[in-house]
């Protein structure tokens, strides 16, 4: 069996990246991303990723070397969970795909410890997370009706060796791959430089007003599931996927519970159109004089209907879509138009409306959101600083 020749393709602060590391990572990325790009561009971009990860790993090892074994166990667990298929663990799946685990594991170790590096290096910025989370909770309480959006993100950060033009090219290749049904989550986990990369780019529900205008307008025009981008913001490139939208924020009108009064005018199936029109006219004349739900219930009895005149604790979302559209806008005491049903015609009146308490996120969830914002803001700048200081020796 012929052994593959091992050569060094780059030294990062004296530590090697070999051709086997590079080829293994390229095979891994091909397995996940299905990006269609030239071999040379793919090799160059993958090498830059390995260099950035090596710099992160070195910074983490310098400060948190005692935690490498613990981080390695976490990394293996993440790999097993992220890439499992049926009964096979992620480790088995990657091995069967011809992927050597070493460089993949190193990436996850670097990512796990990098957040500790940032917290240690910028303690003042991260010490206020509790207050920021509490402030966001108060804003959510005060603006429960404000529209919210749920999205996934891929953030690409230009570097000295991958300027904005090349980063834009990569962004376009990613969008092409997504248009051919590549997995957004898999690409985000490997290419995104946002804190959300570890969860496949998924961002929590957020108020639309929190977004920068360029992102806000693009997301508003998109349909659920659409890919948006590439969008340039503060020198970085974003690719977004719209995962959901709440027009009324946390106060979902379909969750409201109602008490409705109804009056039913019975009509036989043999009634002619002329008879139906005359009956409807008389029915609406009587309904127009009604001011409250007791009178509506009494009218139902007068009309000879055996149907319950009062419908209590009805959730709006349990009604048919057509009836939801009619009932939701009605305020207390307002009546619907006459609606045709199999047994005749019905008019509804809203007697009570109860909006359940909004399901607000807990403080720990909001702290994680605030951490992700800070991480994304600080990480790229600090990594860029370390890259500029690093001694990188490229070999053929």
C-alpha cells in the first residue's frame, strides 16, 4: 500500500499545516457544502480557514491549555450530534466518507475555546450581559405587538488574504449552492464567522426594529424560506434565510379566546334565491337593532334555532381560516355580516375576548442572544488583529 507523501503547505507562528490537513478539510467541506468553485479558489479559501483556526487554537491553548481535553470531548460530542445519520454517530459517518477526524476536531475545539478567549480578553464588554438581557426583556414586555422575524445567517468576514472582492465571490458561490438545495445549516456551521455558526446559523426570534435598515427592508420583502443576500454591512457580508415572521409579535391574535353570540335564521334547501334574499333582508333588519349579546341570544331563540346561542372559550386559531379572517378584526359588541351555512344564515357578535399572557423568553435565553451579538462584533476584529501579527510562512 503506497503511503501519501506529507508536506507542509504553511507555517503559522512556526506550527505546520500539512497537505493532508488541507486535503482532509477540503473533502469535509465538499461533503457538506456542494460549493461549485475552481479547485484553486477552493484550495486557497480552505487554507485561509485552516490558518484562521490555527491562530484561534494557538490563542486558546496559550490561555486555556488546561481545558483542551475537556474541549476535545465536547468537540467529539458535537461532531457525533451534528453529523449522525440514523443509528450511525457523526464520527462513523465522517469516517465512512473518508474524512480524517483530526482537523475537523481541531476546528470544533478552537471554536469552543475561542469564546473563552474573547471573554478573557474583553471582560468589560461581556460583564454587562445580565443588564443587557434584562433591558431586552423590558423592551419585549413593552412591545409585545411589534413584528418579529426568525432567521438564519451566514456572516463572511474579509481578511488580508481574502479581500472584500474575493469574499463577495465566495458569498455568490454559497448562494448558488443554496439555490441547488445545499443545506444552509451545514454551510453556516463551516463558513459563517458569527457566533450562531455553532447552531447552524440559527438566530432566535427578534424584533424587526432591532435589525439595521438594510437587513430590515430585505427581510420584509422576502417570503418565508427565501435566501437574502449577499448584503454588505459594516464591511462584512451577510447571507440570510427568512425562517418565520410574526406580524403581531408575541401577541398572536390567533391565540385569543372568545365568547361569541350567534343568531341563526333557518332556511330549507328548497328555498329559491328570491326567498333567500328576502329572508336575508328581514334577518339583517332584525340584527341591526341588536346592541348586546343577550339580545342576539334571544333572537336566536325567537328564530327557532336549537343551536347554542353562546359559544364560550373559543380559540381564534381553532376556527376555519375563512371564519378567522372575519372574526379576528371584530371588537367587543361588533357583529359579523350574515354568513351562509348549510342550515341557513348566521350572524356572530363578539361578547368577550381574552388575550393570553405572552410567552416571554427567559433571561438565560436573552443572555445568550446578547452574547452572540457581542461575540460576532468582537470576534472578527480581534481575529483580524491576531492574523496581522501572526508569522505565516506559505510553502509550495
